[in-house]
C-alpha cells in the first residue's frame, strides 16, 4: 500500500540527545510527509547534524522516539532504513572511487529484492540476469537525472555537481518514499544549485524530502516548511515566509554572517 499524505513518513517526537553531559538536542519534534520538502536549518552548532543522524539511526535518542509511521517502524538502525522506504545521502558524495558512475548507482540497488549486486560482483552464476536488470535500472536512473553520458566514467573524472547527482541516483535506486539529504548545496556553483533545486522539486512528486542545509538562499524558495534549531532546540517551525519574519530566527541565524 502506498503511503498516505495524511500519515507522516518521519516523525521525531520529543527527542533529546546527550553526549557526556552535553545536551546536543533538547525536546525536538517535527515530521515529514509524502509530497513535501522540509528544511532543517540553523547556525553552526545548532544541532541539525545531530538531528539528521538521529533520523538516519546513527545516533540513538537519550529521550524521545523516532517514528516512521507509514512503514510502522520506530527507532531504526541505519541498515534497516531501506526496508522502511528511507534513503539518505551524505554531506559529501561518498562514491566508491574505483567504481564507475553506473557501478556506484547499481550499488544503491543491492538491498532491493532480487537486486543481486553483491552476488554479481562475486560472479555467482544465478545472478547474471539480475545484474543485467540492475544495470538497466541504474542507467534509467542516470537518464532520469540527466547524467547518463557520464555512466562509464570514474568519480574522479566528473565535476563535483555531477558527483552529487550520482550520490542521489544511488540513493534513489532503493525506491524510497523518504529521502534524507545532508547539505545538498555544499560545494555547488550557481548553475549547479539551480539544477539541484529543480531535481529536488521533481522528487517531491513521489516522496517526502528532508534536507539539512545552511545556504538560506538555496533553501528558502525550495521548501514547504522549515524547522529552525539553535542550541539544540526548535526555535521556529513554519513556512519560509513565517520563519523569515520570526524575531528569534533573525537574532539566531538570519542576522549572523557565517
């Protein structure tokens, strides 16, 4: 059954995280639903990376819960995300340097039913057909992201902006309903930012998107809602127009040069 727009794909419920006495997050709650883009922003050290890592299962909450309601799951570990329809990218690109672009994208399908990627690398005879199907799917994904012409190149031979798209293509190979993006605008020039914003907007038709970002010019016209953190607490939550006028946000973030 396809997830409903009424049921959140991700829900952080009163989450707090303590690291050796330091409170990195304090009673943080927000959600992401199908068909919307939610931005998680804040100044350096605000706790947005910790919140992202909690959503990804890398950090266990000291208090509170992380729910994936449409999948009926809670407090998942990273290796369980794909089974709940969740995919993520890292702040960098995280590509395998000695594999081609298409091989990197194929790696994103190895947890799919009958994906067969790992077995195909070991040349097991029963997996040849699955490997061919996975390669076709990977090429189709590269075509969808308009980078199929780079399929046989190594990551070192492609521009950084294209490498970012490859990392998204790899994440999309698991057919997620929720995509978690960590600093997608980092390191991109103006043309690449416009292209990436268009890509994220297109993805919302089939999934929900949570992105952690510090580039306000990039995030403001892109998202439906913003969650603003400062010192580990949510200080504002609403539409970009509402958040832009929030005095706490202006004081904590918008009025401060990073």
